[in-house]
């Protein structure tokens, strides 16, 4: 998989850092678990936030298809 063409979804902010370092887009799934790790919530390696991966995909994919 080409990391520049991949997206990592995760509810623990710190788990997104390795994906970002590999060149992936990262999406924090906001949940009770992610809020428990509030110290990481504003990290530069979190590119997007969503309450649900499906919500994010529905908003993002139409942009990709027309690009």
C-alpha cells in the first residue's frame, strides 16, 4: 500500500502518529476513549476528526472522486 494513498482511522490519538510518520492521512474517531487521552487531541499528526468513519467518508469521498 502506498502510504500517500492511505487513511488511518483510530480512536486513540497516539496510535495515529506512526501512520502520519509513514505519510498517511489520519482521522481521529472521537469517542469516550479518545477523550480520555485529551493530552494528544491537538497533536499535529491528527489531520481530521469525526464521530464515525462513515460520516467522514461520505463527506470526503465526493471530493476525491471529482478531483
